[in-house]
C-alpha cells in the first residue's frame, strides 16, 4: 500500500504542478518569452559588467578619448564630452537603472499589497481610512511627489528608490483590494472562519496565495514604470551624481551639446536601453496576465 501524503507535501505537489502548467502556458506566449530572453541577456550583461569591463575607464581623469568622438574601431559607440566610451557608460548604466527599477517596484508592490489586503479583509472603518489614504496619493501626480521627495531628501540611490516606491503604490493597492474581495467571497474562506481560522490564518493561508500571482504579474509592469521614473528623475538632475544611469547620460548629452552637434551616438544608446528594458518587462507582464487570467486565455 502506498503511504498517504501529508497535507504539506500534497500542497507543495499541487503548487509544483500549477507552476509547471503556468510555465507551459507562458512559453506559448511568444512575445512574453522574447521579453524574458531579452531581460535575461540584459541582466546577465549588467551583472557581469565588473568582470568583462574595467570600471577605471569611467574615471574622467584617466580617459584619453576625444570629446564627443564619433563611433570608431576604438570606441564602437563613440565617446561622451569627457572622452569616455558611450558603450561602457551604457553598459554600466544598466546596472543602476535595473537595480533602482527593481527595488522601487518591489517597495511599491509590497506597500500596495499590504494596504489592499488589509483594507479588503477588515473592511469597515479600516477600509475607509486606508482607501481615503490611497485616494489622496492616487489623485496627486506621482512624478511631482517623487520630485518633491528627491529635492527634500539627500541625493542618492536610496532616495530615488524611496521616492518612486512611496509614490507609485496606489494602483497596486486598488488592484489587490479588488482581488482580495473576490477571494474572500468564496465558500472555503467561510469554512476556514467557521473552523476557527483567525485573521492571520485566513490572510496568510488563503488570501495571499490567491492574490500573489496577480501581484507578481503586476510587479513586472511596475518595474517598467519605475525605470522610466528613475530615468526621468536622473534627467532632471535629481539622481545620484556619483552613479552612471541612463537618465543621467541623457541629461549630460542634452547639457553638453550632443543635440546641436549631431552626436546621435551619445543620445541613442541610453534611450534605446530604456525602451528595450521597459518593452521587455511589459511583454513579460502582459504574457503573465494572459496566463493568470482565464478570461484572457479565452477559457470559460
């Protein structure tokens, strides 16, 4: 006779089967798979930048290239106003832009998820207070709030992450709240409460496992928005002056005559880098939405 599986082992087996099924459906989405491959390549290059390149070449006191030099055999994407390789700047800029984008999106999603779940679960005056708080942030332009925070706080990567994360969570909170209300209306939630399940049990064992797939799909879209916000703040001169980012590259290019002199090689690489990463995250997010939402898959 075969031994009966424990509830924990059975739960892990079901999760593994669900993950395998979701991955199979995701692979069927060619656009999402292309976005995932592109993100993997960009992330690998960003991580390996210290190994494959020499960071000393970013030091303006040690470079010997011409100012705003056109692409050549020595500098494949030309040079900036200080003679540094634009290819190297773009390569290292990906590290900071991805780090800030991922960190800010994670902070935003965590805040939005906590507020959305608590608002829907407890209801009443708790929901009223949290939703009015959410509406306050929702009606105010997030970019203006981020600029205000970046101006008040000390300039640095942590400030940029904090400014973006604290101003871009309301949409996630609304989305999670709606999903939580849908989950808590199901019969098994009532059975769990009837059997003595408290707030912590219901939220951690039933609500969060049902909400997290939607949160994960929303995170990929939040990263794209966070990268655009980081690039905008850096372009406005509110980023970390000691770090090379795609936004700071665009600011330097605009401030040092790259447009007037026709130095397209200084403008295009960081701009195309932002477009490529945002498009890749968006493709992954849309594919995940299709996988996790039966209506989008055409199922009945």
